[in-house]
């Protein structure tokens, strides 16, 4: 993972005199899962949308797989896959048909059933999106983001609103995607999720990045500064209890 898949330098975005993204710089290594963390309004989504070529860059630069985003946005879009917080799909098109259609937009063909199998939705191949549960919709949106065989996959809060089984199932999906050599960039409000999935994370606040490192190193640095938990750290969480009692299988 020595090659950089993404390089961002001094990225900036301003609205009505407010610096929403203010000099953001970071790199993402090829094949890693990189997390961008921060409170609401920190500039995470705006940063991602500029890198993805969905929002104009006011200053600085971003490249994906060596392609400059500002000058070659179409080339970038053919290289990446994007799963948004809320995705709109056609209501009256079956899942397998929709994947074929999306692939056609890239001038490619796809084995829709194989792709649905990757996200555990083969049994729903002839269903419509409105018939899916929340977890199923999220997994289908990931499948749709993979139709062009991207080198980089962007996931914007992929597990928000999901129950514990669906959330952990999606974690396993992300890990399987990384195992294929695809670089993954994700935002999340779940710190446990970032610890489990991310090789490195960038912490954003007020439009700037205030820390970049592995989750383990960031925790170690906090402890070295004298931080102590008021509660004894337990070997299991209430979520672990919930999963153990109700089972790991998806309820859909």
C-alpha cells in the first residue's frame, strides 16, 4: 500500500465568505480504508464532493489515481464509485435490471446476479427498491456504486439508521471490497465503525483537518496526554449482547 490513490492539497471551499473547507490536505494509500471523521458541519461531505468531482473546487487540488479532479472530472467519475447518504433509484425497475442499466451508462456490461450476490441480495433481484428494507437499500446502493469496477469507492455514512445486524453485515461487505484491492474512503459518526474498518482516519472540525493517523495511534497519543476513562473499559458492549441474544443473521 505504498502508492497513493488519492492526493489532496490545500483544498478550499467558501460560501458567503465562510470557509467551509479551509486548506484540507491528506493522502490515501492504494488499497486502504480511509475514514473522515467529524461533527456535523465539519466539512466532511463538502470535501468528499469536491474530490469526487461533484462540487467545484475553489482552491487547492485533488487527484485520484493520478487524474486531476478539476481538469478531468469525467475521467475521475469513471474511476470511482459513490454511495451517497441518500440515493434515489427508479421505482419501477427491478434490481438486476437497474444494475445492467447503470453499467450501460459506463459503456460496460456487468453480471448483475454476481454483483447482487456480493451484497447478499440475490433473492431480491426481481424486487423494486421501494420493497427493500433500510439495510437492503444501503447494500444495493453499494452494489450500484460498483458497477463500473471502480478503483476507489466513496461511502458517505453508509450505516446511518441501520440496526446492529445490518450495520455489522455492511462492515463485512466493506472489508470484502477492500480485500479485492479497492481503495475505500468513508465518513461515519460511529467511532467503533471507524476503529473496526479504517486503516487510518482524518479528524475534521470547522473545515480543517486536525489529526491524521491510525485509530490505534490516535488512541495511544490520547492516553499519553494523560486521558483516563471514568468507567472501566469492558470486554463487551451492549451491542455485543444484543447481537449474541438475537443472532447475527439479518432480519429483512
